[in-house]
């Protein structure tokens, strides 16, 4: 078999394997001159996201606020720190700013979500982690940092002590 035949055979096999990828349909985008959620100018984006059965989205975070309504199916959301929540049609939830997570469709039907993003002007709605790395953080409350909890966080940085992690929660630095 010559080199061209191998390439053609490889392409035929690749094309016969169906890959699923979430589809995102942007419904509307607008600029808010001042958002109290952001403390300044923001972009509000509304989209419909469809996740195929068996699909696992990459690890990612949002640099602003996200409100999600599950329109169809059952969405499983895994937090980078290990927590798992399941949402069904008709349920809604808010995603924490900068918190690493990913969504999964563990069911047999499509999951359809309607999402509203409120992000600072100039920021994307979603940022995937490098190399699809699972990261834990950031801490959201001072209680997250207690009883050794501060040692679990590695995003957006590691912490040297409980006090260091608590200071991050209070000041964002």
C-alpha cells in the first residue's frame, strides 16, 4: 500500500467516526454601561448550549457571572475541587466567577441549557484551562479556607496558609 492509499484510508476511518461537540447558538449580546454585578461596564450574552449524550465539556471557568436554566435533559456539573451537582429540566443555577468546573451529559438525550453571561467589558464568556487541566478554586468564602481547606486550592494560585487564603477571599489578591 502506498503513502497516498494510507492517508485516504485513514481519512475514511476518521470521517466514519462520529464526534460529538456541544453546539452553542448565540441568542443576543448587549453592552451594559454599568453593571452592579461587575462594578463597571459589562457585556451580557445569552446563548443556547446543546450537549450531546455522553459528552463531557472541557474544564473551564467564567470571568463573570453566569446564570443557567436547564431547558431539557439532565446536566451534571463537576467542580474542579470534586463537588458534583445534578440539574434537571426546569432547574436553574448560578455559576461562581472564576470557579473551575465542567459540564457533562451522562444521559441518553441531549441537554439543552439557556445561559446568561455577565462579564466585564473586554473579557470572554468562557476560558478553558490549559491542557484541559482540572484545577481547584478559587475559594469563595472564608469557611472554604478553614480546617486545612486552604491546602486544596491550586487556582488561581496556591496558598501558603489559611490566613493567606482568607485574605484572597476578602481582597481578591
